[in-house]
C-alpha cells in the first residue's frame, strides 16, 4: 500500500458553524506532489475502504494521487456546568442549507491547507465529496452549493429525507439549472423505512431526477440489502472510484437540463456582467388603455387619467408588480411571503380577489422567504427573484425552472429589455447582469399566438 502520513485533530467553527467542534483526519502521500493532489473529502471519517481502494487504483494508474480529508458531524459543547454536549450531525449534514458547505470550502479546507502545507489541485475536476447516509446528502449538497470547487460525488444511501428539507433535492435537481457534477450513487432494496421517509424510494427518486436533468450519473441497487450495505466494502468502492475517475482529461460540464429549459431560454444562455443600465419597468396594462399600478405602503394604487385609486390593502412587504401578458391579471410579490399572488384585473382597472399564483421554493434558514422582484415575459411566464434563484412560474402557477443567481448573488431587481428584445436583466450588489431568454416583455403585439394559460404540462 502507498506510504502515507495521517494527521488528526479538532477544529472549531469560527465564521461558519460557530462553536461547533469537528474531529478530522488528513491523509497525505509521503511523496510531496507540488503540482497538486486530488482531494477526497469524506463525511463522518476517512474510511479504510477509501484509502485501500484509492491505493489500488493509483497503483494501476486509474486514479490520481490524492489528499484525503475526513470530517465528523461535529458536536456543540455545553456552555454551563452540568450541561451535555449536543450532536450536530443532522445540523451539519442533513439541512438543505449552504452554511455547512460554505464552512467547508471557505473556512475548514483553507485552514487545513495552511496548517499542514497541503498541495491540493485547484481544478474542481480533481475534487471528490463522498459519504453514506447523512454523509451522502452532505457530499451532494457540498458540490451543489459549490460546483466551482467540487465536480465529483460518491454517495451511498443518501438521506434526502425530511430531516432538514433534504427531500427538496429530488424536486430541485429537476427544476434548477444543471451543475457540472459527476455522480456515482448506490442504495439498497431493503434500505431504511422511517418517519422521515424511505431511503430506497429516495434513492430511486434522486437517481431519476439526476437522469432527467442530464447529469452524468450511475446508480447501483443492491436488492435485499440494508442501509449503506456496501459503503465499507473496499472492492465496491474501488468500482465506484474507477468510474468516477474515468476520462480525467475530459472536463466535467453541465448537462442540458430538463426539457422545460428549452421553453425558457436558448441553449448556452448564461448570465454575463454588463455595463448597461437596468431597464425601466412599469406595471402597466398591456394595451395601454387603462393605466398603471404601484405599491405605496401596504396598498396597491391604480394610476389613471382621473387620478389614483386604492385597489388593494393589507399587503405585508410588497416588492414587485407586473401585469400578465394578456392584461387580465396583476402579479404581486412580497419578500415576507412564500407565495407570488395574482389579482384579476376588472374592466375599470380595479382588482378582483387575491389568489395564490405560485409557491416559492426557499431555504430553511432564509433571509426572506419570498421574491424581491418579479418580471413577466410575452409568454406570460413570471420570473421571481429569490434566494434560491430566479424561479420561473408558468401562467397557471407551476414553477418549472429555476435559473441560477448570477455569480451566486441575491438578485434585487429583475426586468426585460425595454425595447422588447428577449433579454432578461438582473441587478445584484455587484451590478447588472443579463442573459438571453426566448421571449421579451409583453408589448401587446409580440405575444406568442398560443399562450400557456391552462394547467397542462
């Protein structure tokens, strides 16, 4: 077996996961590879199966030299006499939340690099996150939230269960723009069946979602076996790693995504920074015959030639208004509400009763559960700026696609090009971004002949 040095220690979260104490192991090759080693980040601990299988693959030139890092789920020490420490594995591994992955990439790994003078490759194609059960979901979401750092994932019986909104991944993998991640996964036919969900059903759901979204993924199912049944098996892990490291010279790129993205934007569309000014946007009736709508305090006002009328009251924290492409509905967003609402527009410009239009996907530990702004295109697809991304709501209320936030930054404002061209603009704290889409803003003349007003896929 390859000669290696093992370091062990503890690290306490400082900026992220503050106060949580993590045990760790670092395994480095005896020969210093200053050109940069691959990274194997394993959750719970660095397993013997990882060391043995990677040694065999490295010897046969089927895997690169690597630095292995293992990290526990962490514990939170009691701060008063007689108190008990709290296990933080669920808090660290199982939450649909980016704090733990931020902790790993921005704090913990840089600490280890400096502390042990590690030479880790800068290429995300050379970085693997792996784990079983709760460690499996931790591995996946580490790459999900930081695809600029991790491109390869191995997960065994991943706990995408209702422990910390992990079940959201089965849906979000399908709806979000695909990320450059190659995934090996496995689960068992007699996996866990608990109040938080069934791990076999979750395993199949995750695999089908990854295939639907065009990810490079392979899945092994072991009938009659139990939870993480092969995770400690060095031969099984050798097979998994051999596939993960195949075609190492070919960059890992995002897949095409679900077919619904073809109805939102042209292939290859990405956010790009621009020096252009953010477009002016007014919530005006499409045909321009009635007037426009604005929010003031907790009210919606209808502005017309005769003056201004209050047409809705009792709004919480209004952030956006826009009129549907046929002029029949007024869409409304509220940063403190997990929905986007719709008001029917009546013949005199007043509004009918409020209806729920779309249910926003959100993180558990959110700053705001709702949208900070909304914009509608000529096909009556609503784009809602949220912490998760720009959520695309079809005119009958279903969210079918979620565009990444540009550079991972919260979008404050959304608008389409003022000249009606099919370009979507987003404003963040770093400036204005734009990307190509299929339709521009409604003008009264540019709408498609067939709109998606009815609830059919």
